[in-house]
C-alpha cells in the first residue's frame, strides 16, 4: 500500500470484516488508538465480550502485514469491556425524560399473529441478560398477554407512593425485569378495551414503572400495525425494531407491512428473525422445511435489512413457554439456545452500529 499514514492505515483496517456481519471493523468503534514508532506499530483495541476479539486481532495483524510489509513488528493490545459498558446509548431528550435510565428501546414486532413473536421476545431478553446486559421487557400485547406465563411469574407487582405519583416496581425472573397487563388483572378475564385504553396502559408501563438502569427495554408488541404500535412510536423514539416472521409467504406478506410501517415512522429496523425455520427429526436427524425455506432471508434482501438468524422448531421451546422456564435459560447447550444467543449478539452489534457516534475519533500517533 506504500507510505504508512493515518489515511492508509484506516483504509487497510476498513477491509476487515467482523465475522462478515457489519460493513467493516471500524463500525464497531473497537479501535482506541494507533501508534507508530519507526518500524513498529501499536494498535489498541477494546471489545465487548460477545465479539470474538482473538479472531479479529488475527485479521488485523494479517491485513496490516499484507499492506505494510516494511513493518517489522505489530503489537495489538486487547481490552475486554463488560457487556453493559459496551452497549451504546440511544440518546434523545424525549426518551430520556420518560425512561431516564434506559439506554435502548427495541420493539419486537410481527405483522402476523401466531409466528412465535412472544416466545422470541422472551428468549431474546433472557439471552441478552445471560450475556450480562441489564434487560427489561414490556408485554405490550394487551389483549393477549403471555409473558407472565413464559417467565413463570404470577405475582402482583409492588406499588408505592412516590412524592408526586404512584409508582410500580417491575417483576423479575431469569435476570429480566418485566411488566404485563397479565399480572394486573385476573388471568381468566378477557381485556375488552378500546384502543385508547390499551394505548394508555402502554404509556403507564413506560412512565409509572420504576425501571432503573437498563441497557435494553424490549417491547413485545401485538400483531399488526395498529393503535399500540403508533402509541409507542409517538411516545418515545425507539432505538429500533426487530421483525419476527416464519418462512411462509402468508407470514411474509404481513411482515413486509410491519417493516414498512417502521420505515414510514423513521424507526430503524435492526433485523429480521425467521422463526420455525426448519424441523430436525430426533429419530433420523433429517431436516424438514415444514413452512418452506428462505423466506426471512428473501425479505431481508428485498428490503435491505439484516437477517439476524433462523430458529428451528423444537417441542422443548413450547414446553419451556408453558412451564415458565425459557429454553435459552433451561437448556443452554441446545441448538436453539445457541442460535438465540448468536441472534442476541448480532442484535447488540446492530444497536451499537446504529448508535455509534460518527464523530468518535481514533487517537493516531504517527
């Protein structure tokens, strides 16, 4: 590449991908400083624990040696940050006024009901918490709340009188704080509310619940593109949305609508998760594409969004939901749990890329 300058070093580093997921390594804001002394180069890196820093370190060394063969020695120093310290914040005065301790707000949505959105939202929240993040979950599906069952909690939240208002403490299990209309009313009673009442409940879950410090507050939205979705995007600026679909076209039709709704209201879509992607027969190991294949990836290519991953069909997922013990927590070595953890880490990476301050400067001494 020739002369060793700030520009040529950064151009070299831009060639390096992070596991092939983002545009280049610089989008991770992992490079803290570059320092050259004669024929030696010192690169200081800071990574989150979920990033495979050793692989990226090797890629950096190989790329720099290739582009700058005159360098006799390349020192790469690694520093690992905690997950919580790594998660960047979606700063906005409007959000900070309503949810002052919450770094990021993420909507988990689907156009079609029955695609497993709530199961994905719960296991995604638990996966993030297992990785060290501080996570909250709002069950925004007012008419069909299922989060209390899936998290195994039937207790009522504690309420206390604050200086100017009544406050509520969220419930917590598996490292996830949560609130749901399902723990506030009789679980056998239907919620027969008009849209404004349901929307008002969602606002109260944001304003009247003592969430404290959170890296992520996840909203498990109802299917469709109605009142609750509009209330959410009008009340706080979301960090982004995740769309859950199945591979079949009947689900993809509505997933497209959900994705386009978020685009219209200027909410970034962080990615698509394809649920029920395939089934592995336990007796033969044969793979069956029960609902078709490749639908999630097709919609991502069509609408230019990230494909976060495909989740298999496994009866134990249903059992975990019914028994109140999410599979990602109960069976961490299962294929499902590993996929969910991988999806949660890709989501974290997407959040950090979205939030990255483009004005962050790398200290360069040449």
